[in-house]
C-alpha cells in the first residue's frame, strides 16, 4: 500500500467533509447541502463511505474522492491536498526518489512471492499425505468447510527444513528474497531454513486484500509456539493489521458494528456461518493504528475476548486504546461554581461481551449460531464490565479501594455523550461502591490526553495479484484497472490517437482524466495526455520528466508468456485492444454508479416533506443528468457487446 492509499485508509471521508458540511445519515450514506454552490432547499450532496467518494447531483455536478474534495474546498492542487491530509493522518510524506521507487518495486516483488506461497501451501495441503491430515484437522477439529478453506487460502507447511526453499530455488528465487518475505529464517552461520514447518498456514492480508505475511498454527501438540506469525518485514507490521478486515469491512459498515475477537479461527468460523463483521488484532492488544482503521467503518465496537485474566487485561487495554484513538465531541457544561467549560464526549459506543463455559468464539458459533447472536446482542456497556472487573476480589468496603475504582471508571462515564446515560451510570457505581452519588459528581476526572501517533509510512506499489481464490472489492478492482490503463499509456502515449478514433467511431467521447476515479490517477492521466500536446520532448521522456510512477496491473493473457502463440505484432495489438476495453469498462462502471447514486438520492428525497418532493420533481437538472447517463450506458453496452478491432 502506497502513501496515497494509506492516507485514504487512515482518514474517514465523512469526518473530513462533516467539518464544513452538515451531514445527515441516510442508510449507509450521508446527505447534505453542497458547499460549492448556493442551495438551501434540496440536499443533493452525497457522501458514500463505502467507496470513500462524494458527489453533488445539483448545479456543480462534481464529485471525487477525499483528495478531490480538499482540492476543491481549499483551492489547492493535488500535492498540497496530499500534504494537508497526510498531516491530518499523522503520516510523514517522503519524496519519491529513485531509491524509493526501487523499494516500491521490491515490495511488490515480495508480495508476488507471498501470493505464490499461498498457492504452494494450498497444494501441499490438498495433494500430499501430510497435507491431507492437516485438511482433516480443519474439517473435524475446527469445523472448517472445504469452501471456507479455499476462500481464506488455508494451506499446509510441510515438516521439512528446506522444502519451501527448494521449491523457490527451482523457480529462480534467491534465499534473500525469501528472508525479506519472512518465509525463511537465517542462523548465525548464514544457513537458512524454512520458518514454518508442519503447520496449518493462514494467509494474512491488509485491509485492501494484499498479502503481507502468514500465521502458522501447530498440528503437533508438542510443538511450540502454538501460533507463529511472519516476522516484522517491509510488508508485515502486526501492530497495523487486523486479520479479516479485508473481508469484514463491508459487513461492518452495513451492520454499523465491529466485533473484535482474539484468534484466526475466531474470525474464520463466524464468517463461515454468516457473521462477517468479525475481525481480530491477531492475539495482541489493540493499537491506535488499528482503531483508526476501524473507525472509518463504524463507531460501535464489541470486544469479545477470553474471560480469563489475560483476556480481561487485554479487554481493558483495548478499551483504553479505543478511548485514545476515537474522536470526541466537546459539550459545554457548568461546574459546581457555575463556571462554563467544555467536557469531552466519546463519539463511539464501546461494549464488552462475556464468553461462557470457557469457550472461544469459533466453538460457540459451531455449537449454536444463535448463542453467538445472543452473546453479541447482550454485550454490556464498558462501564459495567470495567466496574465488575476492578471490583472482583477487592474489599469494596475499603475507602481507598472505592477511590481507586471510582478514579478508573469515572473517565469512562464522562466519555458518554448522553446526559441521561451518564446519570444512570453514576447511580449504578454509587450503589455498587455504596457511596454518595454527590461524591462522584464532585470528583472531576483528569483530562484524557490523546496522543497523535506519527508513523513513517513506506510506499508500496499498488499491484494486486489476480487469483481465482481471492476477491477484491470494487474500489480495488477500479484502482487496478486504472493502473493497467495508465501503465500502458505511459509506455505508449502515441496510441491515444488510435484509442480516441475507436471511441468516437462508437459515439463515445475521447479519453480524458475524468475516466479515472482516483485523484492521483487523474493527475497522472493529465500528464500523459499533455505529453501528446507538447513538442519540446519525446512524449515518453516528457512523462518521465514529470516523475509519475505507474505500476502495471499485468493481465496474464497479455504478458510475454502468451506471445509465442501470436503472430508477430499481434500481442501488441491485443494489448491495445484490451486497454480500450478496460477504458470502456471503467466508464460503464462509473455510469452505473452514478445512475444508482441518483436513484438513491431520489429515493431518499421521497421521504422528505410534500413541498420538497414537488421541488425535486421539478428539478430539470437531475432528470436531464439521468437521461444523459442512461444514453451513455446504452452506447457503452453496445460497444462492449461486439469484438474490439483496432488496425
């Protein structure tokens, strides 16, 4: 993941836009009045958190991602918007030096190795006797179906010190490549050996679905440790990853709630049974980086951790991290002396579930899915949980114990936004500790000092390995398609004339920067198109002089491996024709998205007052835009339904 994507993942577009636009939640989206033109009657401005985009369906008819919003709102270019958002996210920008570009390329190479390793481990599990035993363990001991094992890419690492090394050596990889990917370890004498041996292998992916490393679970009960992860590498940072987030993000957004568990199977099995809003910090305490990822999708969290002492400590640590990482509102209140000041209120709902009978979440789900539903539904507010945890085994008659417990619980009560809830919690703690409620009112909690975590982010390439086993959401699919188009055009900008000729022959507009959803790709497209309008430099040299790096999303049907079957020059023509197809498919997806967005907005406006309905029905702009889009979709559908032939 490069810095541009990392910033998008760190920041919530709803938070950024709501600083200047009063937004109202409408289903999973948000609506309001467009800040870019005068309009006080029809809320035609929509923010789409799922895609991280916004659009005005009114007079200005503009839209884009978080970068485009800041550029338009602040009147700055892309570089300035990038810097502003990086500062907000606590991310340090680095210049794209040749060394950095080389590092990006190296990281993409390592991801390729990890993807090949997923296939290798899958083969070992499905096609070797030892692997069959691992597969049997998955089915019989863990309740994992064959389909789930395939979807999650589960595999088996053979009981060997050099099986993986030998496999990759035969493919031409060097030992250092495997070390950098975290797949092998090195002894003091320089010898290398397979890091994972006789273990069930679990691929670990980042929020975008890109490979970062592996988790390995023992199959021999005498082996230690029980779970082993990839070491810290350029790709694998355990503190910044949430296992299952790539698959859970849509469900978390749709359900408005994230359930946080501890282990890999505590995520996989609930997903298998339809509970797809479950994720795990992989056995570690929650970090601020992880919480910042989560809060983009929901402000409602349930911690479903082990009920033992270690689990209780992890719960308390997770709650403290959550309080530090989540946003707060400031409410004006009067103190005992009648002086007005502000108090911070947490913009989130944190709850804790209790797991019964010493069972893990995966065991509960397999025993009875209804039990898991009930456990999640009955999760208690954190204040009750913390109060019970702190009181257990303590002499609550001791005044010092009362003071210690109250001092830890009161900041949580102060976080609660609703004053009625705050009052109810104070009454509860007063009864539990047998103290006068007025003493709690007089006891002012210390301010919660939030720390701004600044971490240097290493840019990685954006190539997404294509695999029949794994799927990626629409955003990543669009990003990959855009990168493939731009990579081709940056190498062969002279083909733009042929592409435009074909598009116009089908009644379509010439290629433009607006064909790309992501702002950084629009900037790159502007440079490529400008290269053909200037005469001072060769177009390719002009593009290179602007220092834009575009990494190709390689289509396996168009790589060198397939060229032997083509007549001379045919492979290049096929690549050009495929690029044209991608451009039209991008347009088709964009048109369908806009049509759906307009229909969403119209359906939301139907819920407004009768006066507003009449105003909207008379809005010629929206209807004209919808008709234009439907016509454009028809042209694209016809062009894509027939063979693309470019001479």
